[in-house]
């Protein structure tokens, strides 16, 4: 069950969605809390000086000739005592966290606001015996309206109680009927204006809160959309290219002096596709390519694209190193994935699944091509040679060029089997080698 104080305070919160009301109440409570504490301290210090003035009036004999000065002294003493109590309570009851707001915290702040209003009404009532003015009451009305956020029903009740106390007080202490009538009219008009100001201040705070929440939601939506867009881009383009696009726009084509290109293609895939269930074949292809993706990512290489049943990736695109060792290791792991699941794949499709892989390293041009459904691609003889090496390979074999052989032969990690030369139209023949891990060597790069 909602506490009556809290429920009373929520009466003017209909403009705020239900799920936002508690955060709003907590926010305005903390604003009121810190302002009330500052008010209490300032009033306490100020009235030490006022009490000194009271004693000067006593010394001058004003307490005898004008009893109102004596009554003001006692009102100042009472206020000081209450201020000490409030300062202590607000220090002790300070919530440890912004969410730890209880009814007692709200009640302390609201009681302080009501005290200031009632006390100012009392001072102006007593002041009728001296100057006949209502200055203190007026200052308190507008000071409270401008400084504190109080909801409609609670604000109305506070101003009503304070004004009733004010009217009763001046009726007793002001003997001049004309002045009393003026105070009735002026005081009532002032309290109405102050209450309207209080409502405007509170409504402005509600609007500011809603605007802030809207901006925060929009910011989160924009961030989510940005992350989604960036995620989509990262699935299309290499992460380094996405960063360049976000930072400075589309990057120009780049010349890479040493890039490793790898093609992996399933043997006789067209026969598998023609004689097997299409959905099952596509499911197998997706599973295999997902496993290939894991291998490529694990070695910090870049997947370029898939062309039907052909999988293409590269190394050395965004580093000074050609990442040849990493590319060879990734190719070996990809082949091992297919070997590991060969029996399962045959039982699902009725066909043997085997890879041919070709690897070449050399210069290449890279960049984004197209403005509609653009892709990041690689061009140059290195790509053509790698593709021809894949086509000239054998099932479950990795076919590499002379350049790859020269690099790998300097290590003891691999066994390299010569295969002769591969004739390529309009180019020099390329020496070919099958590569396997050296059983005595380390399998890791």
C-alpha cells in the first residue's frame, strides 16, 4: 500500500509515465533535500545576527514600548531551535544512495518547507504590532515557490495552511481595519500568485525531466542503431575498414606489397547439390563456413567472401606482415574441420565432402568497389594464381606456390611435396607444392 504522504505528493504527476515517476520523485527529492539543508544553515546563521538586533531593541527599551519586538525575539529563538533540529535530522537521515528514499526523508523536507511558511506568517502577524507590514511572509511565499519542487495537492495544502495561519494572526494583531482589509486582499492575492509560481516551477521541472528522459531514450536508440549498423558493416567489411569509414569516410584503394590469398573449394559440389536435398546441402554449407569463420578469426585473418561453395580469405591486408604462417595454419585447420565431420556429412547428404585449397602470396590491390551493395575486394595476379592453385589441387590437399614454399622451407614445421609446374595463360608457369604439418614440428604459429 502506498504511503499517504507519497500518494499525496504524486497527485500532480499524471504527465509523467508510471514507470518514470519513482525516478522523478527521487530526483526532485534530492534537489529539495540539498536546498532545504542550505536554507536551514543560511537561516540559522542569519538569525544569530537577528537575535543580536533583538537584544539591542531590548536594551533600547523597545520591548516595553512595543511588545512586538519581544514576541519577535521568541519567534527567532523558536526558529533557531527548529533549524538545529532540522539540520541534525537532514544530516542523520541523508539517504546513502539516490534510490534509498523513504517516506521519512520526504516528510522531513516537506515539514521544513511548511515550517518556513508558517513561521513567516507568524512573523508578519507579530510585525503588525510594530511596522504593520507583511514583508517576511511575502518573501517566504515567493522564496519557497521558486526554490522548491512540490506537487500540486501538497503545495496547495501547504499554502492554504500557512495563509489560514497568517489571516488568523493579522486579525488578532492588526487593529486598523483599513490596513487589515488591505492585508486580507494583498496577502490573498500574493499567496495565489506564489502558488501559481510554484505550479509553474514544478511544471517546468516535470517538462525538463521528460525532455531529459526523451533525449536519453533517443540517445540510447541512436547508439543501438549505430551499433546495429556497425555490426552489419563488420559482417560485410573488415573491422579496420569500418573504423576508417566511421572516422574519415570511404578509404581509397590500397596497394599491398605482400598479401596472402587463400581459396578453399568443395570438390564436385555441383553433383552434391543436384542429387541431395537443397535445404540440407545449404545447412551443411552454412555450418562449414561458420566453422571456417572461427578458424580465420582465431588467426586474425580477414574473410573476404564466399562464391557459391568457394570460401576466400586473406592475410597481410592490415599489417606489415603477410601473415603467411597464420594463413597456412588456418587452411590446415579448415581442412581438419571437414575431415572431422566427413562421416556425418556423408550420412546427411549421401556424398563425400572434400576441400581443395590453394595459397599464394604476393602484391595485391585492395579496396571497396560499388556504391550499391558494395564489397571489400582484392585484385591482381596474386588472386588469380591462388585461384588457379586451388583448382589444380586435389581433394583434402593444400596446394601452394613457389613463393609460399620458399617462405615455409625456412622452418621445420611443414612437409612440402613438389608437384611440378602449373601453366597459367599470359603468365610464367608456377611451381606447385602440397603442404602438410611436420609431425615432429609445432602445429602452432
